[in-house]
């Protein structure tokens, strides 16, 4: 029992630490809030204008900072949309980096969109199958049918882990090949460049945190289903 609790604690820490680090980095550089003259939204619009992408919109959102390739829109949380902090400016540039990827036909970005939809459907199917295992066993009275359903359910959940990890190259490209050169072209103070790189790394590693949490979810189901 003690060994199991230690293992559970280790898995929980391994899954939670990346997310905690990302949030810590983002919050650390949200102060001072008026470090720059332009807000995150101003920076995003200015970059899009300079890059000749005037049709890409910039909106505030409560769903997390992201670029929507279908709506052609950079969406920023209120802190980054209105804020003038280093975090706001840097995150805005990162999302514009995704808009640039979309404009040039960067295939991994579009593959990610497809993978996310498949993974979302796969995870819903996986949870449905796992929750329905007791009913399936009662109705069919056949363990031989339950085992394939269990394997398929766990595979559906594991799709989330795979998709998050496969999107990492797209995130690093948006951060360091697109956003950082744009920021260095006159938006950042020289002393802020190392800190901006840390923020961009955190923006990319958001998906590592998501993958870790997805892996934690799979592990919990394995513990529940273990005889």
C-alpha cells in the first residue's frame, strides 16, 4: 500500500510540475503591468499589419491564448490582451507566430488541427467505453468482449498524450523561429530578451503539461481497471 501511495505521489508530481512551472513563468513576467507602451493586443495588431496579414483578427477570450486557423483570429486572455507586461507582449507574438505558420501553409499546424479533433473524439469514445464496461459485462457475460473494449478505451485516452507531444515542434517553431525574431526587431528591451525566451519556452511546453495530465488520466484508469 505504501509503495502504491509513493508511486501515485510520484506520478502526480510528474504530471503537475510542468503545468506549475508554465504558470509560474507566465505570472512572474506579468509584473510590472506597464513595462511596455503597447498592450498585447496592440503588439499583435502591429505585427500582423507589418507582416501584411490585415485580415487576421485579434480578440479577447476566456478560453486561453490561442490562434484559431479557421476564424483567422489571434485570441488572447484579458491579461495579455489589455496588459503591457513582458508576458503579454511575448505571448501575443507567439500567437502571431501561429498566424504566420497558417499564412505560409505550414503543414504541421494544419495536421495538429486534424489530430486535435481526432484525439478529442477518441478520448470521448475511450471514456464512454471504459464507463460502459460493467454494463457490457453484465449484458454479454463474456470477458472476451470486455478486454478488447477496455484496450480500445485506453487507446482512445492515450491519443491525447500522443497528440500533445506531436504538437511540440509546431509550438517551438512558433516561439523561436517566428515570434522571437519578430520581438527582437524592435519590440523588446535588450535586457528582456532572455526572459522572453523563457516565456516562449513555457508557451511551447504548455503541451508537455497537457500531455502529462493526459498520461496521469490513463494511469488512473489503469489503476481502477486493474483486477
